[in-house]
C-alpha cells in the first residue's frame, strides 16, 4: 500500500509582539521557502480606532499561527481589478505577510522587498496568489506584502480625525519591517518598496515624504497613480460622503454608519458619469487617496521630489503602453465612425496639441480609433506622470521603462499592453491562477525572466540593469518590444511630449 500522506512542515520566528508559526513550501535549504501570513502590525481598526491613527499590535503569549491570510480591508468584490485579489472577512485588517527562505536566521541579512497592492485606493488585497514571494525568495530576497485601510476609512476627510490614515498604515507597516524583518532573515537596512497602480502611487508618495525616508532604501513603481488630492477637494468630498450617509462629518457620527452604508455613500459620491465625468477625472485626478493635509503631505509628490526629497534612493518607474485601453475597447465599432479630431476633442485634447499628439502616435492610429483613445487615456493618467517624475528627480538615480507586451487573449484586453499585465511577469508567477485571461495563452517565460531579473537587480544591487534616465534623459527600457524593435529606446516616451 502506498503512503500518500503529505508531511506538513512548519517554521517559527520571533516578532516584537510574540512568536509566529508559518508554513514551509518545498524543502528547507533546497529552494523552498516559508510563508508567514496575517501577522498583525496594528490593532484592529474598529470601534474607537476605526478612524484613528493605527496603533501597534498587542503582544501575545505562546506561538501564534500565521498559516492563513488575515482579514482584508477590501469587502466583497468591487470588480475593479484584473488581478485575483480575494476579500477575507474579519476585523484585524492591518496585517503583513512574510515570505522567506531563511526564517529565524538573523545572520542571513538578505535584501527585503515590501509590496503595496493597488486598487485605486479603495479596492485590492495583499492576499493575491500573484504576490507570493516564492520567486523572490528563490533569488535571495525576503518578501513582505502589507495591508492598509481603503476608501473613506483610509483616506476620507473627517472633521476631527487624523488625516491620511491609510498612509499612516503604510508607515506603521514599514516600521514593523524595520523592527522585525531581521528575525525572518532580512536586512532592515536594505528595504525596497514596490507597488502597482495605487500601490505604485503609494511608493512614490512615500518617496516624497520626509517622514518616511528612514524606512526604505529604493523604490519600484509599476504604473504609479499618485493622488495628491488638494486640500479643498479632500474636504469637499468628505463632507459630501458624510451628507450622503446622513450624518455630520465627525468621528462620532461616522462611526455609527455601517461599513456597507459608508461604502455605498462613497460609491455615489465618487461615481464617474458620462464623458464629462471622465474628462474631469483626467483633469483632476483621483478623488480618494493620499491628500495634501499640511501634516504628513505638505505638497504634491513631484514638487517634493524636485526639491530633493528621496534623492539618495534609486527609483525605477514605468507604465504599460495601453493601461486603460479596455475602458473603450468594447466601443471600437462605434468609435471608428467618429472623426479622430472630434473624438479626442471631447476628451479635452484640442487644436495644435491634438494634431501633434495624433502625429506622434501614428502607430496607434493604425490600430483604430478606440486604440488611440485608450492610449490617450493611458498617457494622461500614467505615462505623463512617469516623465514628470523622472524629470523632477534630476540627477537622482532613476530608471524608466515601458511595458509593451500585448495580450493575445480575445476580448477587452486583446492586442493591448493593458493595466496589470506586467505584474505576473514582475513576480515571475506565470504558473499562478488567472494569468491567461489577462495575458492570453502561453505568456512568454523569457519575458518573465527578464522582468523579474530587473526587479531582483534593483532590490539586491540598486540597479535594474539598463542605462538610467538620470544619466541620459529619455533612455527607456522596453519590455516585450515587438520582434526587431529596440529593447533600449533613447526617447521611449516621445509619444507623450505633446501632452507635457
């Protein structure tokens, strides 16, 4: 008779609040790594702490199981992400997940990657199987994913509550890494922070914050969407959400509103309706997210970077070529009958600037009007921000890339380098779940090897492996370039020049 019993191996490590028990995947010392999931870095943000600054987690006795992901701030399925990011119920939503090949080995001092998930600052989850640190562990990098409060709870204006509560969650989670990561084999003096979309915006925000500088040493921003919500817009939206919830904008009153009720009020207040609403979003930016509060964040991120904040830290940033093309992909047959001038004019692009933009993007025009409109949306929301950020950094070590790999999957993502498509390549997890609906069948492992190696290059050595923008402005690494095209483009963002 064959014994089919699977041996379960555990690993243990100490934290400042108590000992935790994780789970080994694979063989220790032979390419395996341990996962410690759902370790609280703060008290549950409920009751009196719901709209408060985060407070460090309470100590525990004995060994605490860290075998399953902790509760997430995301509730239900908001339907806004192309990444599998499950929602997990529960109150203790402020937690970290640690993946390490050497738990308990304080002498290992491996470099550390801290991942901040995206989701527009109102959705997303650190519990995605794509964010498993297995591949980084294989390459000698301890990996951490963190959670934070989302939406109004994390970022909404309240008359008598601390500002930017979600940002304060990031700061406390990063402090947890400083205090504890050596016990998981990591080096707190070599921490890289990285994230995608809102997570990319988060790490850029942190890079521009004087209060965060001691917590990390390099940054990778994938499709970073900073918010930098102006003070007046931040307060106006907070008052509007409170009004829709039927209460005054105070902690006491808002604490009486259920999670569900506040989410519904938030959805109503932030809804983007019709072409005019979308044009306003392009002009004004995100409504909920890190705000200029005069305390933690005193000015826009690009202004802080231009003033030299974070100039000692290597930065890699970039965007996919067609981030939000799927927004208009379903209207391709209708849009092809609308003259390009009128189509872009309705989206806010007019006159000589419009003509220059069309001329600079002739390659996209051949793919249809919907493709060009999607590219324009992408450029306004993401690619112009890449250029402005790189320029603001001046001589500070900065590398820029574009992600050009186009999905072969039929439907909304077809023939476009859409939002999120770079993430499974960056994590080298093409064998994970829900990859094909985004990339199409048989995504190229060679591209994952290149992308992941660049990420490891930054985390381990402070250099992703191609010439820097800071040395020669315009220099851009092109991942997934079509056959015969250059991998290094000397002016890789020239197509957005008319918008700058």
